[in-house]
C-alpha cells in the first residue's frame, strides 16, 4: 500500500511532464506510421525519447526513496501508514549507503515478477529480498 501511495506521489507529476514534453513525439510517431513510414525509423525516434524519460524517472525514484529512507526513516507512503525502515541490528535509521543497497535490492525484487517483495509475506522475519540484502526491517511505529 505504501508503494502505491509513493507511485501516485511520483507518478502523477511524471505523467503530466511526460505528456507535456513527449506528446509531440507521440504525434510524430503516429503520423510517421500512418504516412507509411518505416516502423523501425518511427520506433527509434519515439523509443529513444521514452528511454531518456524512463531513466530520469528511475533516477528521481531512487533519489526520493534513498533520501527519505535514510533521513526520515521511510517514504511518504510509509510514513502515512506509520511504517519505518530501520537497521536490522540497531533499530535506528539506515544510512545513505544501506538505502542505496535497499533500492537496488528493491529493483531486483521487483524485476523477478515481484517475487522478492511477495517473499516478505512468507518469511518468518517478514523481510523481502531487498530487506535481506540491506539488513533492514520495516516496522510499525507505536
């Protein structure tokens, strides 16, 4: 649920920016295909602009997650739900390095059909793969 809240917080502005900046590329792509242009030529122009946008979105997501995990103990979605990310050994906030490791682990956990995230439901310590990789726990604030 926290990830959904974070996706909305980051996704809505990105969609607005995407359509404001890439709307013309989408129109050019559609015009190119409809006028009988080579699909590969049409795709390369449009997909190139999409790839740049996706890389920027990933970078912003990384910065958002890493800074909030390390500084506030959780993303805005986690904070709304009363959750904190803590060091498994000390129970304190995690540092930047561990937050980066957790983000990389989150990407890996998500990339494999979300199995690494679902894993937390069946793990005795309720840790997903990303938590295990970074030695973190997600705890509920009391």
